[in-house]
C-alpha cells in the first residue's frame, strides 16, 4: 500500500510540474506560406522572437505551400478546431474569410494591448484589413510588383539613364523603344514575363488597368462601363510585346527568375519578394549590377497592384482561446510589426509606419528607390471572389495565358473573361 | 460436431462489425450527407438552405461543367483502352523473359507506379518545360519549334494522358503477368503440336483466357481515370485551369475556391452516378462479350 501511495504522489507531482512549465512558457503555433527568399528572413525573425522571449513565449512555426493549398487547409482546419493560433494571411483573402467566419476580430482592446493603431498604417492598408469597420488582421507589409533590370545589359544597349534607371519609363512608346533597343543589342528577351502563369500576370495587367483608372468591380458589377475596354488595352500592350519578340513566352515563374538572373532577360516584372534572391546572389558574386524601380507608366499615370501580408487569428471552432494564449499571440503580432525593418530586407514594404519613416529604412536599397510607388498602390476589389488563388484569379488566368502568348486576341479574351466572371 | 447457428451468426456479426462501422462512418454517412448537401446552397463550411434541384438545373448551361464533362470523357478515351493494351503488350514481352532478367525488367516497368504524383509532375515538368525542359533542347537540335505542352489546350490532355499511362502501367502489367502465369503450358504445347502459328495461338488461346483479367484491368482503369484530378491540377495550376477542367477539379474549384459546397456536391453526385453507371455497364459488356467465345 505505501508503495501505491508513493507512486500516486510522484505521478501527481510530475503532472503538477509539467503544467507549471506549460504555464511559464506559452507555445504559439504558427502557419505561414513563405517558401522563398523571404521565408529565410521570416524564420530568422521567428528565431529572434523566440530568443527575446525565452521562457515566456515560444513560436512553433510551420511553413505550408503558398496559395490554394494553404487556404484550403486553413478553411477546413478552422472548421474543426485544428487551425494554428496565428497565421499569415493575404489582405485580399480577408473578405472571403470573414464571410466564412474563420477569422477572429482584432478588437480595439487588442490594438491597445499591442500598442498599434490606425495611425500607424497607410489608409489603404488599414482599409484592406477592415470589413464593416471591424479589423480582422494586423498588416505586416505591402508587396507590390516592380521592374527589375540588368544594369550591364541596359548600359550596353545604351538605354541606361544617367540616374542609373532605365530610359523610357514615362510612356508606352518610349518603353517599347527601350525594349527594342535591347533586342537590337542582341538580348534574347528584353523583358522576362511570367507569361505561362495567368495568376501571376493578373498583377501586371491589373496595374496597367489602374494606370487608366479602370476598375475590376464597380458596385458589385464586373468590368462595368469602359473598364472592359481598359482591360483590353492592358492586354493589348502585353500581347504586342510578345508579337514583336520583346517578351519571353510561356514562361512559368521559376523560369522567369532564371532567365533574368542568367542574363537572358534584361528586365523582369516581378514581386519585390525576389529582392532577397538578387541580394544574396550579388553578395556571392554571382550576379551582375542590378536595380529595381516602380513599373513604367504605360498609360495615364503611375499605378501598381499590391497585396498585403497580414497576421490573422483563426476562429477555431469549439475552442476558446485562453487569455494567456491571446496575450502571447498579441505580443507576437506587436513584436513582429515593430521589428519589421528586418522584414524589409525580404523586399516587402513594411506596413508599420514608424518603420518605413525611420532613417534606417530610408537608407535601404533598392527598397528606397521603389518606395515611391507606395503613393500609387491599388489593392484587390473587396469581394469574397477576389484574392490569391480565388475564383477571379482563375477566370482571368485562363484567358491571360493564350492572349499574352499570341494565341487569342485581347478583345476576344475580354469577352470571355466577362462571360466567365458572370458565371461565378 | 454440433454447431449453434445462432451463436455462429452472432460471432460472424461481431467479426464484421468493425468494418461495417468504419464503412458506415467514412463512406455511407458522407455519401448521404453529400446527396443532402447537393440540394442546398451550403457554403464549404456549415449548412445552407434547401433549394431543391437548383444546383442540378444550372449544370446544363454551365460552360465550365460542360468543359469538365468533355475533358473527362476525352481523358478516359485516350487512357483506358490504349493504356490497357499497352500494359498487355508489355506483359506479353516480359513474360517471355526468364529468371533475374524478368524480375529486373518488371521492376523497371513497375518503378514509376511507386512514385508520388508530385514527383511525377516534377519529372515531367523538368522534361517538358517550355523554357528549360530537357526535351525542348532536343527539339531545338532537331530544328522543331518548341511546344508549350502544358499551356496549350491541344497538347494538354494527350500529354497528361501519356504521362498517366507511363505512371500507372506498372500495376496493370503486374495483373496481366499474374494472369499469363495461370494459363497452363500444356495448352500451348497442344497448340504447338497442332501446328498453330504464333498469331492464332494468341488469338485462340491467350486472348480469350486472359479476358477476365483484361476486363478487370479495363474496369479499374476506367474508374480511376474518371476520377482524374491530381495530374490535371498540378500541370495546369496558374496556367489555364478552366480550359483543362475535369470533373473532380470542378468539384474542388466550386467547393474550395468559390466556397459553394452545395453546387460542388451536385457536381460530385453527377460524377458518382456516372462512375457507377459506366463501370457497371463496362463490366457487364466485357463479361458478355468475353462469354461469346466460350
């Protein structure tokens, strides 16, 4: 009998110890979708956070496949209470998530606890995480597309300006002339474009639409009024470049980056998240002189499409978040926002104002060069149909690929897109 | 020995109970739920309102559904019969080999079958990628224009069909080989004594005796190809998904991307019915036509 007693006591004691350890250190499960050069930076940030909060909070991070796989998993896991404590989320996907009820609101008290608030963000960024006046995520960054260029090749073709930027950035004619000069100088692809991936080209096409003040959705109607014509104009420019052999055809995402970094493509329109790829290659002595600038003005005025990475809290069905856990998660979001200067080395433009206003940020290159575009950013239309891997992406993508590779006329594509969007 | 019927029945019931329970939980119950969901406007998560046959009524005029039906049928057409015949031919060849060599060759043919679909996708993307695929350099050397295999609608299905046959033939070959080994050698000896040629031996002996296996392989192939999804999804992601649409992909798109569980369920029900009808029909037809020779 005494043995039994001892044993029970020992078990109870061990159990008690374990709970007290768990209380001391709160583990926060975390999902993100950063797989590229920015993934390395995010892992570093997570490690730094864990180091700074040793014994108090520990982030247990998992990186999942970007896009459709990530969002499919989030939707279903939240429904059965298996979602993480915190996850990264695209602002463009928030309308759908809120409709599905899979996100928790970030309340006014939460913002206060985090020491963050509306005044810390650009109005468009704040608006992108708000639905009916309530916030559902904490913005981390905005990530637009930019024009990367190979200074060596541009100089050889005589199209590198004295300011170190490409010539002809102010109009369609001049930019096409720059591309032609590169072609004449023997460059295989003056412009590397992700022409095999309509999902990606959405960013470029939508930017060009924005340069004409075109709208994808006006009061719930797709491509209303002359917006359809503006979409056609945008597609026409890109398909013209293809027809004249100025742009790489049927090129998927990794191939585009490879064409640029190997010097076969002199310029490339791609996301700022490729900045670390270039920086790292350059540091290893494997890259030419390069730069990145805001997209050329092909139509009326500068405009660039961007999305925003945010932090969101899944509404785990049937599982209430404990106050301790919530405090830990808020600390994670607050810390990440305030330390997002390092995130800028991943190319992204931090959303937290005090960081982008700092002298350190202003000294960063090429970030500072392209940061002018923040004034001209357009986001996705706010509808559950929009966003990364959303249905609008699919419909448009389907007709972008044939159009951008010269198989289909832009007018026909717009007609098909309108019909496709009407069927959603 | 005397047996207690009642006890035995109970014992049998107890033995199958675990299976019946799991089968009911993961198949029967979800299937019933699927039918019920297909009559509602439910989103992906949660319940919806009853809408009667609305989800079905809109299918005939739904262009993407039309594309999906057509592509699925096309895919079945180019993979099921050619894939089965090819596997049969390879099995006949492998059967002529003996000993270690046979095992080695069989292993070579079977190897692709054990690869996960993602690996199959990567292998073939490296081969056929428009900018960097190995095959494209071959095309350049031969002076043929490069073909964007997975980005053009004309090439997509044939290419994915070919890859699927390459990937899955190993299993069919194994079935055929097992079948070939059950044919007694005496029959072939007797035929040889009767001076039967190679062709008539095949036509009069091998083919009819192998018919049950062929019918089985055809049915397995038919069902699995009707449910094609993985390859089509992987090869068309980002590209032209709506032109390469197949039925399971459409179910996925409606449910997970458009958040329309009810409409997705309706498409799934249609596919369910098609699979049942076609496979029963196929099995009956192959059985009947096989019986004719006997």
